[in-house]
């Protein structure tokens, strides 16, 4: 009888620890830092804009990173209401989301600073594999 009580108590403690361990995001992320370059222009025009990724098998996984004045970005991912640094393993499509030029620190633009195809996952042609190593994004105006 004592053995059954101890086993039951041990199982309860194990269940509690398992539940506490599963309350975190449960998703491993990889550090992803890259640079956006515009072949026929200056990436500074994209300051404040965003590189957004969409996971090939789970569209709810959308890592993103804001582009700084040097074209650099670092991805982060929202998982279960928690913002994690980096991005989960996988293959992704990518796109650029332009910042609103009325926002503070965003350069004023005349027209589109890059080809409009880069604004949509389906037409951008931009892909990224994580982990991968090369996280640079090359764009053009044309």
C-alpha cells in the first residue's frame, strides 16, 4: 500500500514538472541576422521596413526583422504570445513590408524603392533555409 502511495506521488510530481516544462514555447530557434542589399540603389531607403518570412509548412510561423539604416536585420518570432529571438528550423518564403514614410526615422520616398514583386510571398522569389548560414537578401528596383 505504501508503495502505491509513493508511486502515485512520484507520478503526480512528474506530471507537474512535465506540465511546467511544456508551458514555455517549446520551439527551438536559431539566431538569424542578415543584410538587405539593393543592386541598383541604397538599402538605407528601406530603414524601418521589415523582412518577413513565412514557413513552408506552417503559415502561422512568421519570423520578421526590422531593417536598419545599414540594411541589417535580425529575425524574431512570436510563439504563443512570447517574442523569441531568431527563427525556428525550416524553409521559408520571404517578402519585404515597407515602413510607413510618415513614421519617425523612416526615409521619405518617391515611388517604390524596390520592385513591387518583393512585397508578396508568391512573387518575391525570396527564400531562406534556417539554419543555413547566408541570410542576406538581394533586391533590385527593376
